[in-house]
């Protein structure tokens, strides 16, 4: 139903019949759906340049287009409202045709994922992506001529191949990033209440989902934290954002806390136990539960590299006052 409404509004726009209210409605649909926005851009590419990305599709499209061209301006014998209806009908046919080309020409999405390990993947444009544990990246086999777009769940470090004509876009559940060529770390786990972008080099533009006009541009060594709205709230709240510098465990360190996982290190700096536990779950494939309200709020400063889960828990227990029990892959933490 939503897609049909989108096609209707787009047809009216292309035939110059869109009202002010309908224009606002169309804008809202485009801002709320990346899929509709991509189709909108493609249709305009067809409409304005009458071309597609392949010669075969281009010939077929032009052949059909020549048979469905809009009628000439209305003559005196033809009522203007009848001409507008004819024009709109012709445009609607072209909209449906372009959407068919879009669906037929799209590259099927592929996915690479990790369990409790890291994995590095090189995309067809030369962009390198290193996934952290319990993460997945969805991407097309080949990028189109307008953008390079991927979808991330979890955490990844990107080294984006430079391409000034095609921006690289990373979408997450709560935000999306737009770059041309850069290196950055993106953490967007669905079980965490925040999304973090840490820029190493280049420039990144971060936009919040549903607030396309609210864009933050990061400079190297900057970090942007987006605190995700609480799903249980009666009314959706605005996303809170916070800009800061990337952090280091010691002032003289060259490896940041945000990218330490690339060297198989677990670095925690003033990290709440509850957040630390989620990292351990992904890293070691265990399940950690808390009994009590004090332990989850405990904060730790620690660096681990080759320790197993038992050694880490014993070290944390020495640094703070809590107890735990471990049975197979399940760990209970007590105040």
C-alpha cells in the first residue's frame, strides 16, 4: 500500500501535477525509507537521461519509452484535465517500468558474518572491512553507478577505497554514515543502547535515522556516540548525540581503545560491568546474567589479550567486590 502511494505521488511529480501537500508527503516517504529513496533516484535517472546501466536494458527501455511518450501540450479541442489524466497515466506506466528495471537490475544482497571471531572481507570496489565478533555485513556483489551501500549489524573497521563519484554509505539500525575514502570504526550492536563512530582518517558524515537534516561531520581522531531511543517508551524520544575524542588507555598509547580489538585486545576504560559483559559474551561465546542491581553498574579499567574467560573473571573479581558461578557456557554474576 505504501509503495503504491509512492508510485502515485511520483507519477504526479513527473507530470507536474503534485500539490504542495503531496510534495510534503512524498518528501516524508523518501526520508523514512532508503529503499524508496533509491528507487526515486533511479527513476529520475531514467526520466531525465533516459538511460540504464546496461546496454541491453537501455535499448529495451528506450523502445518501450518511444511507445509511451507523454502527449504533446493540450490543444484547444482537448480539455486540459483530460490531457493531465493522459499524462499521468503515461508517467505511471513509466514509473512501473522503471521499478521493474530496478528490481531486475539490482544485485542480490550477500552477507558475511562472524561468531566469536574476527573476519576481514574485501568488497568489489577494494574497500576492506574487518568484522568483530557477532557481527554481520550485508552488501551487493557489485555496487551500482550511484552509490556503494552496505548494512552493518555489530562492529567493523572500514578502510574505504576512494571513489569521488560514488559515496560509500554504511547503514545501521539507528544511523547511516557517508564517506568517500577514509578509515573508521563503527560499533552498532543491537543489544547496546548506543552507536559509536570513531574516525581514524578522512572525513565522515553521520546522519540519524529519521532525521536526515541532522548531519554531523567528524574530523580525524573524533568520536560520535548516538544514544538510541528506548524502545519501551510510550512516545519515541529524540536520539541524543555526543561528540568526543577517541580515547587511549594510557596517554602515550598509539592504539585507541575503540580499535584495540583489531589487535585481539580487550581494552576497557571506565566501562560499566554490564557493557563489559556483553563484550565478553561475543568474544568467548558465553552467556552472562546478573543477579542484583549493584554489580552491573561497577566500572572497570583493564587490558586483556591472551587471557581466557576464567582468568578475566578472576582478575575483575580481585579489582571489585562481586561473586560469580560458571556452569559450562553460562555465568551468573552476584552482588
